[in-house]
C-alpha cells in the first residue's frame, strides 16, 4: 500500500495520498482474484475466499494507547545557536550548552505507515514526531538555564495528531466497509466468466488439453506489516459444475413444513400421541402434494437412512431429519447423522426438532451451542425466525462442500 519515505525529519501526514493508496489496495485485491488459478478459485468456497480477502486488505486505523504512555529524561548537550535570546557570534557551527531531553512515548496500534499518509483534510502546519516501531515519540530539548514546561506542548501535539487520525478514520472506515462488496463482486464476476468459458469449451465436444505449467497450488505473498491470512484450502483439480436446488424451492419446502406445524398447534388432540415416524408421515404428505410425489421417508442415502429425502431428476436435492428434543448430546448426534447421509450433491438440508415439554429457550440455546461447537461449523447465516436457525456447515469430506442446515423447532402437544 505504501512506498519508502525518509522518516528522519519527523514530518507526519504529508507524504502519501491516503485516498489514492486505498484505491490501489482495492486494485491489488482485484488483481489477486484474477491471478488465482481458475480451478483453485472455482473449488474454493466464495464466502471463505471473500472472508480471506477482507482480512488481508483491511487497513486498521491507528489508535494511540495514551493509557500506556511514559516519559524518559536524560542530560544532553543542547545546540542554542538559533536561540534569539542569546548572542552567538558564529552560527555556522553548533553552540552547545548543558541541557536536558525529555521524550514522551505513546504506544499505538495499527499500521505505522499511516502516520505518513495525507487525509482529505489537513492544516497548514502538519504535526511532527518520530515513529519508533510501535511507539510515537515526542522529543523536546531545552538548556538547563532555561527549562521548558513540555506538558502543554505534548497535549497540543497529541491533539493535532488525533485530529489527523480522525480525518484518516473516515476514509479507512469507508474503505473497510466497502471491501466485502468489492471482493464479492470480483469473485462472482470471475467465477461466472470461467464457468461460461467452461461451458463453451464443453460444447465443442473436443477434449480440452490442460495447459503446461498450470499451477497446482497458490502461494500467499509475503506479509509486510502483519501476518497475512491463509488462503482457504481447496483442490486445484479440474472443476466440475454441480447441480443445485434453487434457494426459492428450498424456502418453499421449509414453509410447507412450518405450515404443517400450525396445523399441529390448531389440532393438538390429533397429534399428542404421535411418535417421530407418524409425525414425519404428515410432513411427507404435504411435501408430496407440492413436489409431485418426489418426497420419500426412511430412504437409504450414503451411510444410512434419512427421514425425509426430496429427489429431482434422480438427484438428492433436500434432506431433512426429524428428531424429538432429548438434550444437546442427542442433537449433536442428529447433526452427525445428517452429514453422514448427505452426499456431495446435497447442499440444502434441515433438522426438524419436535419439542414436548422442554422450555423453548432451553432448546434454542442448546441448539446454538451444539451447532457452533461442531467441528464442521463454518458460520451463522442471517435468517430471522422466532424458533429456528440457519447455519453453514461443511461436508465431512471437503471443507469447500458447503451444506446449508436450517433447524426448525416445533412444539408438539403432550
């Protein structure tokens, strides 16, 4: 982001144009996306790649840790040749007298090069200080026969520096807030372009020769100031597009099951004695009515039998497990069971939790704790719902095979 600068003069906030530097940072991020091996990019979860880019290209504003400041004092020889209150015949050479030097050191957090970056606002006389590693140093010298009260000078200097840091923060906040959108757009545009190229190449009906020297891995550039985040692990094997179920259909299936829950609430006597299998059958009836008989129960899939399986053109597009709430341990086993049933083509799943008698807050808290503690957990998906959650977990075999897992809690009459 920044180049080299002569820092010995101590002049702050006037060397680089901060806004221009931030534009260059975003351009480097776009170039990194374009420079990724195509299969490496397509095999990486877009969300994970975006999170990596956000972390890498975020610029942390400087924060002065004034609560940790300290002062240092020492005897020195002070040059007084330019003191207007003294008569000095020869000003071509130093006129040294006994004196003292006071250094006030203020630790800081953030990238030190920002001290040399010019914000959009500035004063006619930018502040001066020495940047020594992770400390801001204010240095004052005075002869012993005319000592200075440096505290007002320190307060004024730090006030001016804080003002510049505040002007910088406006630009940095805008930059950091905009990174996720820019990264997502860059990733999406390149993915769409590569997939379109792949489809056109496949349509030729002629085997495509892999380029000689095509990279199999991607090397992270050496970090400058902070430890660079690690690019998400992914295979460099040729990418094969996978069929997916539209999110609209997924939401429709979930709504059908939620509507079924309303039926249970309105007719408690009809459902109070039903077990998991009987309840599942009612959900299957409703799903089959909407999805033309493609929903099945207790279907063999991967390593076991899943409760609800929806197929589309011989593909498993929706898997759901039905479980009574029997505590966190049993719920964790249900998650493992669901992931064990899902093949790599299954990207949308659900767990229907039937609750009889347990306090709702206890069930919801237990669900969240178990899912976030699961080794396959990746992130929470924003999904406003009074008695449900949505998460992203990864498949057992590949961290980039992502599974949307929606958990719905239904109250079953006792």
